[in-house]
């Protein structure tokens, strides 16, 4: 799949951010028909660690990623459980590798991943969205942003196959 432009990322993000509360369930319903496995993955991901606010943010960002990736020139591939498992396992290996790295090596490795990533603008959007200061009444814990990033990168990688 061709890389998604920053312009496409920004337009899609703004479009979804500007939706009325009544439009969001329709979008989720459409995702449940078009990408049921990815929706189920996002809804189940981190169920034992993430609080309600974090799960809602993960789902929201996952829906935005789906919409962004849908704007590409190539139709999104069908995602199978096998594909999802393979991508998640690959990302888990990288995560385990990074756990053992020194801070300097960790930063260098992450920079290398981003520099060589096929969807850098989509990944940048996810990183920026996760690093934003949450709304006052939202409880998004810093220690869970990494695992949320892992789940969202897995979704991007599945769509980018």
C-alpha cells in the first residue's frame, strides 16, 4: 500500500473529530460490517489493563486509523485472524526486544522503526494523539500509552499488508 499523506491524515482526523455524537454509532456500525475482526480486536484489546477512558480512546483512535487507511489509493485488504495474529506476534517481538534495551538504544531503535515505516504519517498521528494532554475528566494513564500504541500499530500494520 502507498504511504498515506499527512494531508489525508489531517483531513480525516478533522472530519471524524467534527462528527456529531449521533454520527459516531453509525460509523462504528459501518466498521462492524466492513472490518468486524479489527473492531472486535480494538474492543477486546487491553480489557484487563485499560480503564474505560483508555478503552474508549483506543477504540476512537482505531476507528480514525481505519478511516485514514481507507483513504489510500489501494483498497484495504481483508484481515484474517491469521494475519492479525502474525502482525501482533511480530510487534510483540519488537516490544520484547525494546524492553531489554538501554534508553539510548531504545530511542535509536524506535527512531529507526519510524524512519523506515511505510505509514509514517499515520503512525505520527497515533503517537501525537496518545501524547496529547487528556481532557480534564478523562483518565489516560501514561503507563498504558505504550500498550495502546502497540495495539494501534498492529491495526495499521494489518491494513498496510
